[in-house]
């Protein structure tokens, strides 16, 4: 049996990985290929390795890939892939689970940063405005996590690791899951479960995949259920949150905190005026 033809449409693979792939398939690289050469190559491609969906692969180009049967994405999410342009015989594989621990640890770093106001206090000290506060002084917006409730929306690989970390900190954990199973945390289902998590949680972490059902799952109504001084941490897709509703909520709730990938925002103090 002849080796299959693999198109690598990302430059994020290391040389060792590419060598291993070359043992099992004939590897072609999208980067650097001439337009004519690339166009004639597409009908012979059996599989693709991608990061996010390549911009050069439009619907017309995809129509030329008659032998394509498998796509491997390096990312855990697959919402970037245009499934409507793919033949039904094409199998798409994500990298779900590969980043569970790193992303969970990053989510926890954001949560701790908000709970202890690390970013704000670092800035005040650098600017010479630092003041001495008591450790765990709630009046200064600094909170002890032990005994608090963490809500995890999406109990997959990332959500499960986040929950284990939270339990080590002595927190109570409520998690939104697709089904109940033995986990050591309180698993809740459906809209009623989601509403309970938002009402009772002091901290909420979003680790859901982006689907039609989860797009803008955190909207004006859901934000209104949350505690005024709660913290929302989003390490998933930004589209899970209604940005307009969040903007209004941050303006109205000065003690509400948002941690989204690389920023920590508290209420209207950090939000631009209208």
C-alpha cells in the first residue's frame, strides 16, 4: 500500500514531529509552495495537519481536494473549521485534552490574581501609591479562597483539573456537566443547574467549547444572577460571553471582576466611558 499524502498547513510543528510523520506519509508543506504547484497538489492530498483553518483554503480550493479524508487540528477547539465545506467522508480530529493542565493552571493564575488583586497592587506599588493592608482583608477586596464556592461551566479535561485545584484550596465546587458521574464535586445539568451555579458561586470559570448552544451563554440575564462581587474567568472562546451585556454589567457593578485570557478588569474603574 502506497503512503498517503499529508499537507502540513502550519509552521508550529517541531522538526522531530515532522520526521516522525514522514515515516508514515509523504509530507507536503503549504508554506512556501508556489501557487501553481499548490493548486495542482490539492487533488492528491489525503490528510491535513492544521492549527487554525488556513485562510488560503477557501470553498473553491476545498472543492479540488477530492481525496481528502482526514484533518488533524492542533487546537482543542474545532469551531474554526468550515464543516459545511467538507465532504461527509472527511473525519476531523481535535487535540482535546492536550492542554487541560496548562490551561487549567493559567485559569487558576487569573483567579488568584483577581482574588488577591495582584495586578492592581503591583501597579500602585510601582506608582508609589502602595498602602499596607491586612492579609485577607475583604474590605480591601482581597479574599481568602478557602470556604468559597467555585462554579465551573464545562466539566471536561480543563474543568476537571480546575476543580481538583479548587478542592485543594478548600473550596466548594459546583460544575456544569453534560451528564452525572462520580467526580468528587457537585455536578449539575441543564439550565436549572447553570442558574444555581451562577447564583451560588463566588468565582465562575468558563471552560466550555464554543457551539450553537454555548454561544453567548453568559448574557444579561445570566450576569444578573451572579453575586455583585463575584469573579468571572474565561479561558475558553470569547464568544461565550455577550460583550455588550458584560460591558454594561461592569459599569453597573463596580466590585465585579473579569479575567479573560490576559487581562483583569474590575467594574467601571477600568472600562472606557461611553
